[in-house]
C-alpha cells in the first residue's frame, strides 16, 4: 500500500472530524470550505509550522519524531488505536522484515489452552483477522472456520461476504464496520502484506458497503467489548469479549466470549453446549 497516500488520507480524515470549538479555537469569522480544522489550526494546536504540517499531511516529512507524532495526536484528539496507527504509518515502529510472510502456526500448548475452555466460545486470530483455531462452542456460535478452505478462514471476509453472517450477527453493520476498522489497523502494521491487499480488493468488489467504510479511515485495535449473535437453535446470545494479545507472537490474539452468570445468554449457551456436545459426552 502507498504509505504516503495512507498517511495523507488519514490525517485529512482526522482533522475533518474535529470541530474548532471542541479544540478550544475561537471563531475567526472566516468561511470554512471544508469540515473540521484547517491545516493552520492543526499546526497551531500541535505547536509546529504550517509548512511542516503540510509536508506531514502530504507524506513528505521524512521520519517525524515520536514527540511530533504525540503533539499531532493530541491536536487531532486521536484515541489509542488511532495513535498507534499514526505511528505505524509514519514508520516509527521497528523496521519490518521484507520478503514472503511465513504462515502462522498456533503452539500446541496454546491449542490445549483453547480446548480447555469448554464452557465459553474461544478462538485465535492471526494477521488479517485470519482464524487460526477455534474451540467447539466458537464453531457453534459463529461458523466452523476450520471446515473451510484455508484461504476463506477469515472473520472479516465471513462477516462482509457471507449472507449467513448478516443473519447471525444481530448488530451486523456495527460489527462489520469494526472489522473494516480492524483491517485498517492491520494494514498500517503490515503495509507489505500482499495477502491483506488481496483481501481488501476482494471485499471492495464483493461488499457494497466496504468501500465507503474503508475510505472513512477508522481504525480499531481489539481489546474488549460486547458481541451479540442470533443462533438458529437457541436464539439470541450476548457476550462480553476479551481480546488477549499473545506475548510471544503479537500478531496472534486469543478471543474469549464470556456470558453473565444466570443470564438468558448463559442458559442459551448451556443448551447450545449440550446440543453440540459429542455423543460420548451426552451419554
């Protein structure tokens, strides 16, 4: 991906989102031809020259310092995911290894941990939101990714292209938007990932909503939140999810879907557990 175009579009989209009054700027009486802040206002808030900010927004500022990026993040009121994304786009992370990207593998011990979580859905995501492993309840609540060809085992692809996902995800649009934002975050971390670029191209063609959401430049680093599913057998399920980054591979995340004890979702999940249990366990 073109990093100069990416940082340019990202900064323009972020300053367009900030209202001058929210940034504490007085009304200067000038007619605003664009929404949000002007370049000179961002420069003033970030304590830098307009010329330097213009070069930053055009991707021509070379390698800005961490202090410059922090000042810019404060001026544009960026959240944690957006700040990390700006650092990635500006090339301030550790140098990336070039060449083919090796396929990801899940450690045997981690697979055992995953399967030991018998009472809640859990799965492991890799780069590009690829599903690397699932336990039994995750397959029942979502879809059995492990039964698909390897190329199709991807949460974003499933949620945006599979018609069943629109029925299974109660808050489909919100969850689909989050997945697009998570892909944007991945693209900032791995601009050299050809498979990610191919996936984005496939989603551009196959999902009518994708192009608009992608061009919004929203980014999301998953940490925790609420997920709501509608299962055809047990009905609605609400989960509090936790996304746990793995220390030995920051590109792998274990996602665990918890339910409130004694809730309707807990009862529905218990029924689903019983319904999907192997015959030997039910007898």
